[in-house]
């Protein structure tokens, strides 16, 4: 699979089933993050893979409403960083950007390995930090749920289940994503909800 194929195939499915997340798989996903570009090569991202039943239970306790589907995943990656470990150029705090690029690399490698890597925002960040023994001062920006796609819709809301079986969620038309040489008002268009 080439990068374009992985980008096109990647989806954040919620209907997940168990799959072995081996030490080798963890190393593969971590290596994808490791190779990501970062400001001055600071590499601020860090990852905790919750794989054991005990660690997964702690991570599950941090979830917000309507995220019961997460419990069908086989592992959860807590992706976090510390502002002081990366560039801060006036208002630009690169640790968030660099962490996002590392998460994207994980998603693409997971897709290539036949896994779903679904990043979620619906969790209590501080509670997750404490549950996984992540040192103070780090921001747990995202939890990434790992699993294998299935057709099992248990634990999903009706709208979540509908998204599983349909086409990829609508994207903005390309002309609303970029312009050349200067800002164009077409970029102000927001996705329909």
C-alpha cells in the first residue's frame, strides 16, 4: 500500500472488534510517530499504549458520554506532549502541531497494517493523565482507539451506527480547502453538519 492508498483508505470506524496488538505492532506504530517531522527536531510527542485489561479499564473510566464503543477496541494510545519540550514562537505553540503530525503518521501506519486507529476528543484529559501515570505538565491531547473493523454495532448510538455503513463523511469541496497566492473567501466555508 502506498501513502496515497493509506490516506484514501483511512477511516475512523467505531464498530471495532478485538485484534492482537503485539509488541511488534506497538513498535511499528511508535516508529511511525518517531519519524515524523518536528520544530527544530524537538520530537515533543510521547505515547502510552494501554493494552492490558487493567490499563484499558483505567482509560475507559476517562471517557465522556456516547463513547462506550471505545470499550470494544483492543488498545488505546494516549498521545501527549509538553509545551516546554517544543518551539514556542510568539503565539505558535508547535507541540500541538507536532503531536498532531505524529498522530497522523500512526493512523496511516495502522491503516497499512489493517487496523483502525480512531483518535477521540471525548475524554477527560487530566483524568487520563493521572490514570496512566503521565507526569504533570503534559497535555493528553488525544486518545487513539486501536482495533479491527467489524460489523458489530453494539455500543454505538444510532447516528454512529449510520456513519459506519455509509460512505466516508462528506468533505469540503477542494476549492474550499486551498487558494493560490492569496486568501480567497471560499476558504471561509465550513462543513455542513
